[in-house]
C-alpha cells in the first residue's frame, strides 16, 4: 500500500498515520518489532493503536576492514543472533575469515549490551510462528531492513510486513519480493534523506527508547 508524498510532524505522528494504514490490511495478531532507535517512537504508536506487543529488533552492521561504514552484512538480534552477510560485498572486499569472526563477536557483545540497556531482563518475544510487523522511521537504502527480514525468515516468522513512513521507490522495489506485505506512506522521487520528510527529526535518545518500552510493557 502506497500513499502520496507527505510531511510528518514527528515520529509519533508518523506512527499514528502508519497504524491507520496498517489497520486496513488483514494481518492478524501481529507482533510489532521496532528497529532502534528511531523506529521505536514510530512503532510505539503502531503497537498502541493495534493493541499489539512491542519488541525490539536490534541490527548491528558488520563493517569492512578500515571502512566501518561499508557493510559486509549485519548481525540481527534473536534467541540466537543471526549473521546475514551480503554476498556481493563479501566478493568485493574478500575479508579474512578471522576478521569477520572477530567483528561478529564484537557486535554480538554490543547486541547483548543494548538489549540489557533497553529491556533489562524482560523475556524476548519469539518471532517463530508469528505475524511480524517490522517498523522503522524510514528507509534510505534498505540494507538494514533486508537483513532484518532475512533473519526473521530464518527464525521461523509466519508472515512479515514491512511498515515505514517514507522510503525511496528503489528501496521499496528491492524489498517487495522479500516480505508478504509493505505499507509505506510516502515514496518521493527524487529521494534525498529520511529527515527532510519530518518537521521534527531530533535524534531519539536511549532514555526515550527505555521510557517507551516501559510504557508499552505496562500497557
């Protein structure tokens, strides 16, 4: 489902608009999984309106040697964190196996740290056999979303919906065949950056993430 280009007041506004669109889809008994940190305020509103549980889906990039911003793949949080490698990037860079193993272990430790920070000892909601809605505040290239989708498929999710307020048409096209549903409210062309489609796009803090997750858990 796609909508004409629009501007969101902030992430909460985007989340409410996104939830209204998702309600028109037939997607029963979902679990809403937020990509932190910016996806959490959006997903909080979605989960609240749908009456669905809210879970985090932490994704950590595996950067190339000496070029951390160039992703070789990603480690996706789960009962057993899933390593998703980009075959093309791996062919281009040809990193040593020892490097990939070391970087993966470093990001595994960061996953554990962030989950403990955000959720404490709260039990993880398993995606196995569940309908999952993956929520972020927007997509630029789609790399993180692709890694999340692949990991959730491997973890046994029953069906996957990707729901975002804004994304470039090219990213949506590349993801369409990988999920069961896509809800995107704005697909502007040309696309410049997620931030310009928000009046308020201040960085989401750890404290805000923790507070929203506590509210969702209490609800």
